[in-house]
């Protein structure tokens, strides 16, 4: 059973059987998405190197979420190829993606509202055995987001938006992923909470977890990633390092339709 | 007073059975959003199967019950598998599909067991107990105890086991459940077979209380259904409260309106559900429009 | 057309000659089959056409038969007088059973109606006035001058006439205004409400129709058998009736009739193996719902579709064949614009909308002047669609007030607003999937109220005349929007861009004063967006005020005079497009220059947000916007 500690810089807990993840690059090649007759995403390609943090930004309706969902297999993948390291994930079903080390934090958080925080987290580790390994991962999640420990017995639906976002991230971490896909983690959150989430993402990244961050909030994304893709009308309009893009006036034009 | 108490006690034991039927409905509804109209007929098959193993094969009542539950759980798996293509698509069609299965099960019951019903003797032949002047049949106490155990068991399963938690997660958000690695189809199949097993338990228990024949399902099912709605569809405590309420209402109506008890029960029920469509514990799941 | 008339004639002759070839028992079976056919038509009207799960049809049947039996045997009524009362009593029962439909739908309705049917069966089995389990015998023979109805052969003709009239009337309803609305309600009751269909009345109408047919069937049954007993009206028979409707095809009345007659004959034929027959129906019902949900009646069109798909390789566009194309939009005639000093058409005052603790709209105020094109933009989840839903009556504001054309409409229902002149489109297209494009338009064009359905009973020419008028206007509208080539297509078979245009045409059918467009450009290509802009401008020039939610900022910039920006449920900016895109708050909301500086309350600065050095990380929650980075400065003109 793979029990990957996502916190590798800190001294491992005595009970943690934390084996480091084998580094692997997530590569998406020529992925398209169609809904009915509409092409939502056309032939998008990118890769996320081990430990890298890549952002996909763009205005509403540019195809960011569709890209992520197709990557996860939650919507039919219309052609293209997805690999993680040597492994071909193109035909892997959505429910098995997590077993290949893909963690997914959906847009709008999608916690299980009627279950407790603790249960939500344990379900994050559904694909693993519930044993000491999961318990130590749980301890790590609690350390990352102390509020989840304090609120363990609360129903997830009763949490605030920010806490739900933390829970959603924590739930994805419980599976011990190699790469975390995040869809709009800042949506509807106050600046303070966005700051906290970003802090946590930064820590995860420092510990070697790869991140793929889909955001509308470009500025935030530039701060949290090293490379970005800017999507417009279902395809990639620009790519570059986050630093370059943050200086590029075209990004704003794409957003505001100027 | 005495009479009211007697009515109450009489209602509670049947109510416990309705609660079991309602719990099965609720479980399936909660996990799949499907109202299983064949549920009643599954309970009827359960009643027949249990009585056959008990009376004909002379198995102990408890063993007969377990075998009957296993048989009906298998039937539940078949139904779920056949209707799976319609899941999350056409709600009304699925509903009609389960009615179709109900017709099939009734025919099967008649083919196997014939049209004449059977009376099942009580496994507890002891004389009724006298509690504060109210006569309570020992079998009624057994039924209530078994029903209570089943409620606790289901609650334990949902609250304490990984599969139970997963089943609830599927109900709440099947996409998020898929993303954490839960096989939604398998979870639904499991829910369906547990629901069927609960129906069989209700059917088996009701055998010695009522007359077992092919129409048993109708009576049991519609009241179980009403119980589930009254308590709030999808809620386990709601199923229990609703079941007991319908049981008591039923027994009261039978005492006061004799032949019209069913009519009175359903008129009261319709009025109650009009006032509060989401039931006692229900959430806003009523009109999906 | 000729072919159809010939078929109809041949059928009529065959039906007329049928008794000559049948023995006395066979004609009895046929008579029973016709009664089931009537019942099935009623069931089809409620379930298939209107989407109301009605499992009390067999009780309607029983109410009709029993009322007649009691009145004739016990109260000394003549047959026909009793028949009239019986049908009326059944309709009253139907309306009573239908009341729950106002509060619940789908399976809830199924259970309640089934429960009431069970209650009815329980009552007739136990009451003394109904003769208990023995039922009532000695019902007098119906008399018609010159016709001896004791002969089952002649009774057949009576039934045939009633059935033919019943089917004809049913088809007339389905194909004209009322039925179209019922079908629209079935396909999408929300959208139907937004088109001005009075959903509560329509639901009651569905039960009225179902019980009318049930009552007629009951009367005919009592006259034929002259004896009623509870077992005829059992739940088992209810399910057989359901099987007839499903197997025949619930959406087609002809299918229902075929199913009813076919299944009755099969049942009779297999009467020695009735249990196997029942097993068979059950299996067929299950197979039908999984493999042929449209029933026997739907098989020809499915087969045609299949053949088309084979021939064209891909079925999606098969229907919109090569010659059919989207034609250019023909602009409306422009009218003079009202002066801008006029009273606002839409006035939203401090509207707040909460969903279970989540505040989707927070104190939103907004006024739209007549003749304006207003854009509403904002990031995902900023409350735009919620605002539309509040304006169009789908949601009720938690607090605040909505005024339209000088009237307070905060609590108005969608159909009321539609009648007042508010029309809308939907973000995820809510066309009526089982209706043709033309019918979609017709539903929206039809502004007659449901209470005018008395015309169906008493003055059918009025219905026909109105129908002709509507069809003429529908044709005009289809041509105006360039959709004439697709008039008879199913909307789902058409390309997305065309579906979007159909939605706009449908919303414009009623010539609204206010048109709400929810992301009209979503999924459109560049050329289509250009056409859309032209259409929206022309709509405005014709005197309709337009409010649109849109993400395509290019479109918003070119089209709108004023733009309101929502973020986090509140209005953060309003002005001309140029003003709005230059407003720092807007840039922040969109690009997150200062991570969500639109949250007004000051927040304690959290632990310094760590970020890679070059990109300035949002400094937590400093309330005024942080200085925009150079990129934005350069871009601002």
C-alpha cells in the first residue's frame, strides 16, 4: 500500500511509514473535451514536472474546469493522451485516478456535507487501507490545517467556505497523491483565508508535491506557481513562466476582452 | 385509557415492521435517488421465502429469516443491475421500471407458492404478557426488538464502517465520491441489496402477524412508503418515526373505522404530507422541478 | 396527408365491419378492450403528456362505475342521467386526487395517488352502499332509441363511437394549445413557467382529463357488464393498465390505445396461463423502459433515426440535413427610444438572497432604464444567475424589493412575471426537448390563459381559430430568426449555436418588455457571437429592454451601454464598459490583483503569505486595493 507522506522536509513522525514518492511527470498531450456538439477544450497540451507548480488561468468559460475534469476522467476525454511518469492514464477511469496518485480538489469544494470532517478526511483515504499509515497522514493534514482537527466532529456542511476548502484539500491529501489538481480554491473566500490556503499550498510544494492549479484569479496563481497557461475559448492562448506572464499586458486583454 | 394504550401497543409492533420497510426505501432513495416500487414485492417474496424455509424445510425461524434475506438481497442486485443504465438519467422511467419488476415478482410468487396464502405460526407460542393491564403478545415484543436491532445495525454500518461512509458519500456527491476512488455502481448495488434485505426482514417478521399471500406486498409496501414520506424520505430516524406513526394511525383507524381504516389512514396521510411534503426529518427534496 | 386519410378510412371501415367476423365471446373481449383503451388514453394524458405520475386511474374508473351503479340501483336514476352524474363525480374525485400534485411531483405523487386508490378499494370492499365484496348487480341496461344495447354487438358500436370521440378529443388537446403546454410542462416545468404557463392549473387539468376518461370508461363498463365488484378496480389491474400505457408508448395516445387493446387481447388469449402472462408483462415493461422508453409508438421514429445514422455515419446532425441552414436574422422594425428620464423599468432595491447560510446576493441594488442594454458581469459564483432567478421569480429574495414597470414583483411567480412582460433564456439551455422547434415557439407565443380551456369542451372552433393565428405568428417568428428550415426538428438534434438562437426566439415570442439573457454567447463561435450582437441590438431597437449576463467581455464591451459588475454577491462597479474595465475593483475581481479586495471589511493581516519573490503576493486582506502591477497599468488606456 502506497502511503506517501506529503511532508518530507519535516522530521517524519515515528509512526509514519512515509516512503518518498517516485518522481513522475504528469503529461497531458492533445486533450480535447466535447459536450454534445460543443467543443469546450480543443487539443490542450502541458506537463507538470515532479515538484513543479503549474497554473491554468483564464476567464470564466475558457475551459479550465473542463480540462481538469477530463484529466480526471469525470467527463469523457475527447482524444489525447495522459501519462504520469511511465504510466499511461488515458483510459483510467475516474474512480481509479486516485489510485495512480492523482488528487483532485473540485471546484466549489464538494465536501460531503452530511458527514463529519473526520469522516470526510477518512473517505479521502478510501483507496487505501484505514490503518496506521492513514492515521499518520491524518495527523499531517491536521498539522497543515489545525482547524480540521479542532472541528473533527462537526458536519462538513456546517463549516465556513474557507474551512470547507481546507477540508477539500485535506481530503485529497489523505490519499497520499503525487500530484494535486486544484480547481478554483480561492473562489468566494476572504483574503485572509485565501492567504491561508496559499500558505498551505506553498508548504505542500516545498515538500515536493506537484501542483496543478486552475484559477480565475490570475494574480494569485502567478504567486503560487512557476509556470502558467492562459486559456481562452477552450484553447491555450499563452504560456510562460508566471513571472513573465504577470508582466504581460496581453493577459489582461484576454480577461477583459479588450 | 386502557383501550388507547392497547391500540398504541398493537400499532407499535406493526409500526416497527413498517419502519423496516421504510428504512429500506430510504436507504435506496438516499443513495441512488431512486424510489423502488418493487420494494413491497421484495418484502412479499421475503415473507414467502422465510415462511417456506420455516414451515416446509423446518429450519429454525432465525435461520429461515437469514436465508430469506440472502435470497432477496440477490434479487435486489439483479434489479439494480438491470436498471443501472437509467441511473441519474430518467427518474420517472426508473420508477416505472421498478413497478415492472414488482409485477414480475408477484407473478413469480404466484408461480412458486400459488394463489392461496398461508398462515405462519408464531415462533414464540407463549401466552400474551400482561403489562399494566395491557395485553402484549410476546411475538410483538420480538418484532420490536428485532426491528430495533436492525435500526441500530444499519445506523452502525452507516456511521462506523468505511463502506457505510462511502455509501453516504455517494449519496451526497457522486462526483466527489468518484474522485476519492469510490466505485459508485458497486456502492449503489450494495445499498440496493441491503434495502432488499431489510424488506425481507420486514416480510419475514410480518408473516406470523398477517396472512402471507401475493397481495401482502401491496399492503406492507404502500404503508412503508407512506412511513418513509411521513418521516422524511432518506432519513433513517424519519423512517422509524414515520413507521411507528403509520402503525399507530393504522391501528387506531382499524379500531374506530373498521372497514374504512385504509381509506382513513391514507386521507390522514395525504393531508399530513400536503402540509409538510418534506416529512418530519426530511430535507427539501420534494418537487425537483 | 392523403395516405393518412386513407388509413383512417380503412381503419374506420374495419372497425365498423369487425363485429361481423366475431363470435359472441370475442365481441365481449373487444368491448372490454375498448374500455381499457379509454382508460389508457386518460392515463397517457396525465402521465405521458403531462408528466404527472397518476396511479389512481383505476380508482377513477371505479368511481365512475360505482356512482352509476349506486345511482341507478339505489336512487332510481335513469342510466343516462346517472352517467352524467357519474362522470361529474369522477372528475371531482380527479381534481381532489390531483391536489397533492400542487405540492409534490414524481414519486411522491405516485405514492399519494396510489395510496388514495388503495383507500378507495378499501372503501368499496367494506362499505354497505357499495355492496361490499359482493359488489352491486342489477344495473339497468342503457337505452338508446332504436338500438338494443343488450346485444354486445350493438354495444360495441356505442363504445366505438365513444372511444373514437375520446381519442379524437385527446389528440385534439395534445396537438393544440393546451396539450402543447402540458407537454412543455412535462419536459421542463421551470422553463414552461417562464413562458407564462400556469403550472398549478395545468397540473390540475392533467388530472381533470385523466379522471374524465376514467369516468367515461367506468360508465361504459357498468353499462356493459351491469355488475360492479371491487376486484375489477384492484391495484393489480392498475399496474396492468400502467403496463399497457408503457408498452404502447406513454407519449402517444394512439400508442396507449394500441397497448390497451393489444394487452387486453393477449391477456384474454393467455387467460389459462394468466400468471405467466403477468410475468410476461412485467418483463416487457422492464425491457421497454430500459431499451425502448417511448414504447411501441416510438419504435418507428427510433428505427428511422437508426437508419439515418447508419446512412449519414453520424446521427447528431442527420436531421438537419444539408439543405437546411440557419438563415440570417431579419431585424425588427425600430421604434423610438423612450427618453432616458423615464421611470426605470426594472428597479432592484437592496436584494439579499441566502441559501442555507450561504449569502448568494448581498444587498444588491440596481436600476435598468427602458430601452437599455445592460451587461452584468463578474467572476464565477458572484451571484449573477441568482440575480436573474430573483428577477424572474424562480427565487424569492430573502430581503429587499424587486420592482418591474412600477409594480412590486418581489414575490410574483414566474408565469405572472412572464405575463407582465419579463422573458428570459437559460444558461444551460432549457428548450422543451420532446417538442419540435415550432412547438417550442408556439408555447411561448401562446398568451391565452389556462381558464380558457372551457373552449375545448364547448367551442372547439375557437381553439382552432386561435391555433391558426398562433401558427401564422410562429412562422413569422421562425423566419425572422432564420429558423424556418428547422421548424420540425427536435431541438436536441440541432447544433448548439442554433439551439441558442431558438432560445432567444422563444423568449422574444411574447414580445416582452424586459429580456433577460443568461450567457447567450456561451458555446458560440466568433461568427455566431457577431450575429448575436446584431440580434440583441435589434431586439433593443424594437423596444425591448435587455439585461444580459455574459463572460465574453468583447461582446459586453461592444453591446452594452452600461455594465454592472458583481463580485461575491454584491455590486462592485457600475458604469460604461470603458469605465468599468478601468475600475481597479473590477480588475481586482477578475484578475485578483489584490486577492479579492472587493471584500470590504478589513481583515487582520495573516502570517505573511509566502510566495516566489518576483510576483508580489497579495498582502492578505488590506482593504484598499493594492497597487496594480505594471501589467495592468500598461494595459489600461
